[in-house]
């Protein structure tokens, strides 16, 4: 299978549990174990033909201005000093170019597809007009090789967002097709340093992956496959998960991750974006920090945190801030005991300070921040007991389909799932329940933000929590609410994109909305997940 030969991860089999979890049932790998040189040589020989023809990926650039040019193209990513992988890029880098604009700007992106297959761009978390959402077969046709498409929208809401392919996204995002979108507020409190860190996972031995994941193809909506049966057999989980042995920050791993430079007294913002398929628990050493925003939306009066883990699920973003008041060299690192864990860390280096002897402690069992209790409690726009125009229960499940495992909403797979039908102005309440026995489901709503009202029947006691992606662990139940204020046909799906490709998708549909786009039912090019 082409995707696996390219050496990237197929996300689904690893989404059973939190990647950087202290409960994971497999051994640690200090750095990369290169003792099995035969494996390395075999991998190199299998990919060298393709690799030699590709340019090396470049550093991520920051783009702004009235017109931004993005090109999707192939490259070769040097993840660390041992591993190079053929990847898909925006403007030759992984992550792709960062688009940095100001609130109120008109954002115009001229996008050219130089990949060997169709693709699109979805603006994850951003309330763009429906026509600009980038969903093939729903809002537009996939952009074919050699074609150009111009996306245009107004940057109405500040914060940290990202963009990625939504065409066969379980495959294309996995191959590196993502970048970040930063919208600066009109009246922003300035920080001295502003760093964006994008988290992802990769597989260094695609040949082994191909052997264990033969026949894995999620291009057909609503159909599982034989390898999904790994979900049913927990004893095999460790073996499958162990293939995903490289965790990256900004496309680099271990010592290849570029240190973050700071000076004593500076205020530092870190924008954390999870573009992968596994949750990651991050620990900032040596400093108190505050979580100032989640999914781009500010939190009310965040309190200082020290030696607690911040769990970031697929699709989520967290902005944290700290004051550089402890000179030396410190780590921001992923906690857990998976093979890739030890290399998902970045050094925070004070300029002019002699090196500190900070030690990694990725195995230490620390508490995780509970976002439902974080920040100052006050009533947000919505409450549990107010009247809603539309109420919808979303039962998230796992079932055996005719070809293997499928992921369901109310017992159905997309496109048979019942949509959330609304009209403009409706107040909508959705209850999400994760009835899957082992799978996490980070649920993502396009085109809207929702307020989280309760978790497991208990009202939120912290800051109003406004998100576009919400992670549900097995057995968890959340109630969320939003206003139907952005007409269109919108996806509401699991952002473990493998789960989406195997059925866990529904749509938010506005009555009376007439799209300028009419999908061709005979066009097999469009593959929205």
C-alpha cells in the first residue's frame, strides 16, 4: 500500500489509548534503538528509489500579506540523524508554512496542487464560509494534480488554528499535509517570545507496518477492515502501537528538535497543536505556566500550574504562557512509556546561561490538568437548564461491520448517520457519549465553536470552556451547546481520522441553505475523509 511504503503512520490502530500515557502496556525505548541494522538497511533500500528524486524538506516559513501562495508538493523529511521519510508538504516543509494574519484581515490563499493525487485544504477550527471549508463532495470538488484553487475568508476570530487536507485525510494528513494558522487579536497583550509547536507521530519501519497492516484502506466510508480487529484484541495492542516509534515536534525528533531560546524575565507563549492521531501529555519543567486558551478561545483568569501534565488530543490546540524566571536549560517533554515518547521533547534554553542539568522524567506519574475545573468559574453564553431549539444525542460506538471494525454514531456509519438538522439562529444542545470499550474519540465540529456545559453529569466548574474539538475517553459523557450562526453543511466527526474514515461522521445541516456547489454523485474522486 502506497501510504505505508511512504513510511508514515496509519493512525487508527494506535488510537486505543493516550499515547503519552503512564498506563501504556509496553516498554520504553531510550532514543532510537538502531541495533537492528538489517531493519534500517531494508527500509533504506525500499524507499531509496523514491527518496533520491525528492528535494529535502525546508524549514517552516511564516507567511502574511494580502495574498498568500501555498503549494502542496512532495519532499523528503529528515526527522532525525537516522530517519528520512518521503512526505507531503505545504511549501516544502512539515509543518507547512505558518499563515500569520491579523483579526479583521481578508485572508486570500492561492493554493496549487503539485501532488500526484487530488487534495483540498480544511481550515480546522475556523468559522469560514461553508464554501471555503474544503470538504470534497460536500463543499467543493477535490483539487486535482496541477490545478489551483483560491480560498478566501475574513479573519474574524483570533487564536491558534491549523489547516490540513480533508481529502483521504487519514492518509494525507499522516504524510505531513498540515500547517498552522495564527490570527493575531486587534488588541493583543504582547509577549516577548511566541513559539508554535506541532505534535505528530511517525513510523520508522514501514515494511514491518505493511506486514501487520496489510489490506488497510479506509478510502471507503463506512467499511472497516481486517486490521481493525486489533481493537478487539487488547493483547495485540502493544505490538501494533510499537510500530509508531517516532514522535515529532515541528517535524523533528529527539536532539533534532530546535531548542527554544529565551532570556530571563521574558514572557513566553507556546502554541501547542496536535496534528497526529494520539493524545500527548506534556510536562513543562522548572516553571509555572498558565493555559491561556484552548482551541484558540481564551480562558477566564487561568491559574498557575506546576508539575501537572497537559493532555492534548488529536485536533486540539492549547496556548500556554510562562515567565522565564529560572535560568538554565529546561525541558518541555511528553510523558509516558511508548517508544516514541522519549524523543518528543524540546529544550528551553536561556541565552547566556550555562547549561542546566535538567533531567528527563517521562516515566514520572504526575496529575493531569482537569480543564473542566480550570480557570475562574462564570456563566458563559449557554447553561444546562435553558431552552434549546434542537437537542441531539450522539452515541459514539464501535461495532463489527461486514469487513471488520466500524465506528458508529447512534449505531450508523456515514453517510447513513442522522444529521443534526438546524435553522439559522437555533440554539443547539448535543450530548456526546463514548460507548466504545477502548477507543478515544476527539470529536470535531466544523464551522462553529461550542461551549462545554457538563462532564459525566456534573456541570463545568472552571472557566467557560469554548472548543471545536473535544476528546471523549471510553465511558465519558459530555453536554455541549452552540448557536447555529454559520449556514451551510458542516462535518461533525471524530478527529482520529481513521475512525472518521470507518464511519464516525455526521453532518450539521442548515434547513433552507442552498449551496452554490452541487456534488456529482458519479464523481469517485471526492473522498471527504
